[in-house]
């Protein structure tokens, strides 16, 4: 299984809070210079995945707010 699929599967198994903690760990390792390219790319994939999740939630909130305003 390639890294992209592994990360996607990992994202599905982790809460957003867990994903953010993992991103923080990766960032700390990057700052220390003790991280390889593959691990750094995993961090990029995690950030993109979190951003996608946040975007989807924001869109759902907008829909709910619009529906609620229409009912009033």
C-alpha cells in the first residue's frame, strides 16, 4: 500500500484532535532537523486532510444556518 493510501486510512481512524497532535509532533521533528522526507510528506498529507475536514464542516454549518434562518 502506498503512503498516500496509508495516510488516508490513518486519517479515517484518527479524530481531528489526534491528527492535530500528530501534526504538532511532525512540526517539532522538522524544527529539530530529525525528520526524513517521507515523514515530512506525511505531515503535509495530514494538514491537507484536516483542512478538508474543516472545510466540509464549515459548509455543513452554513447549510444548517441557512435552513434555520429559512424556518424563522
